[in-house]
C-alpha cells in the first residue's frame, strides 16, 4: 500500500463529490478536530501550505484559494487573527456545488492559455456583436452598368426600374428622358430606406455601339470606365475611412433577338473579364407568343455558351431559392426577356407600366410576357450581396494584373536603357582604342 506523506497527494475520485458525507479534504485527518467533514480546524498557515504545494492552476489550488478568501485570510491582519481561531468556518457550498464549480467548469480542465481566452465576459462579446450589427446596417451601394446596341431600350429600362422601385422619376419627366438617345455615360442614382437598411442603386447608362464610329473604341471605353471606377475606389480607401463604393458590380447586356449579333458576342466575351454579365432579351413585346419568346431565349443562351462566355452565377446567388428561376413562366432563365415601358396607365387605383397597342395593353409585370418583375426583384435583393462580393475579387485581380504589367514595362524599359548605355560605352571604348592605335 502506497504511503502519501502529503495528504494532498492522495488520489481521489471526482465521483465521490456526489456521495453524501464525503468531503474533498477527508484525507486531512491531522487537521480535523471533529469527525464532521464539513468542519475544519485548518489554520491559515496550514491552508496556505497546502495551497502552495499544489500546481497553480489545479482544482485544489483554486479551491483552497477561494476558501481562504471566504474565511477572511486575504490580508496580513486577517492572517494574524487567524492564529486565534480554532476552526475553519463552515463552507458556504456543498459537495455538488464544489464539483460543478471546480471540476465540471472549464477552469478546472483548461490550460492557462485557454483559460485566459475563455475569460472574455459577456460585455466583450456584446461589443463584438454590436460591431457586427453596425457593419450589417451600413448603407449598401450597388452599381449596375447597362450595355448593348443603340435603340434596344437600355435607357427606358433604367428609368422604368427606378420609377417602379424608387419613385425616381415623375411620369411627366419619364417620356422626355426616354425619348432622347444616350450619347455619353450617365449615372442615375436612387435611394430606398427600409427600417435601419439603406439601399442605394446606381444604374449606369451607356451609349450603344450603333452610334459609335468605331466598335473597338466603344468597347475600350466601356472597359476603361470599369477599370477607372475600381481604381478610383482603391485610391479613395487610402484617404477616406469609408469611401463610397464606385466599383461596377454587375452588367446588364441588352440583346435584340432573334439571334446574337457578332458584335454582341465579341463585347460580352471581352467584358466578362472585368464584370459579371446578365444577358437581357430586349423588346420582348415584339414577339407574337410565349412559345416564340422561349425559342428566342434558347437560341441566345446557346450562342452565348458556345462562345465560351461566362455569365453571372445565378444559382449561387439564389442559394436555397433556385426555384425562383427554374419555376419562372418564361424559360430558360437567363436571358431575361424585358419590356421597357414608355407609358403609365392607371387602372383600378393602380399604376401599371407597359405599352398600348391596337389590340390592348401589354403589362410589363405580367410574367407570362416579360421577366421584368423577376429581374427587378433580383436586383433589389437576391443578386446584390453576391454580385458585390464577386466584383470585389474580379476588380482586385484586374488591378493586380494591371500593376504587374506596369512594373514589367518599367523593368523592361530599365533593361533596354541599360543595354543602350552599355552599347554606347562599348562603341566609345572601341573608338578610343582605334584613335590610340593611330
């Protein structure tokens, strides 16, 4: 049988704490005046001796420290007075509480480092929670560029969308703004506030390539605008704490069916490197039936995929709500078939957007004839966060590539300059040798 000179070295079972009548200091027989295990005759010196003999972060060390503190042995005066005491005060906690507080608790089993990490109290976490909520409530800025041929309804779409969702234009101004052609890049912003959330959308209207003298110059202008917007935001971050986001997050590319033009495919192929693209079938009201619209949409999407054009990741953006695309009346999606309204009609105390014909009124919100309402809903919610996150990565990669090209150009220029200087030195050296020989 093993002999434990120090009673604190004696092994004990944690489960014994749950048994009535058994105390964790039952082994200190020499320090007990009474057989009652709930009363101690431990003096301050004995307690401190046994406390110091234990590992600093052990269960017994912490228990003894707390008991000495509860008994008043936490000051020199109390230590002096403790010599006149004949018994240790009755513990204020029972065996089950001891097991719960000192054995089951993280402090009883954690290393000092983990114990320090776990010491963050509720106020610390509350502060972190407040910071996160504050970040979530920051205003959202969503920049969408609208690109395509001339006369396909880009400006009409922008004004109708902003009018329906943001009350951006009054009906009197709507027709006038839609009637004039776009000859330069214009930005149309609107703000909507819902509770603590502020959503600001910026629809960037661009002139169509049909009005441009040179298609390549037109396409280069669109790309330069996207790159400049990202560069401007990057520089603003260095001087302003929270600058307004000027990066282009999404591109709505308008296509007039029934098939894609070669220029449209070329433009989308080159723009996909700089911005995420959503194809739009313009002038959906020019087709005679739902079947005809769906046939044109299939033609467009097949030509886009065959041209190796990567589109915006709709499925990832929708998450668990993919049925909003798969169950849409007009398939497939994408592309989105839209009707850009030019008229506001009031029927049954409701304002509808659409076009009037001899056979009647075409409502752009009718999902059997147009995807306008579906696309508008996505631009107000589902696509926003995912598009902003993906655009951040795209712009970062493009700016890094541009920076590397600039550095390579400077490096190559330096090498060429050095070669030129060496060549001149060799020529002058050779010339000097010839003169010296003569």
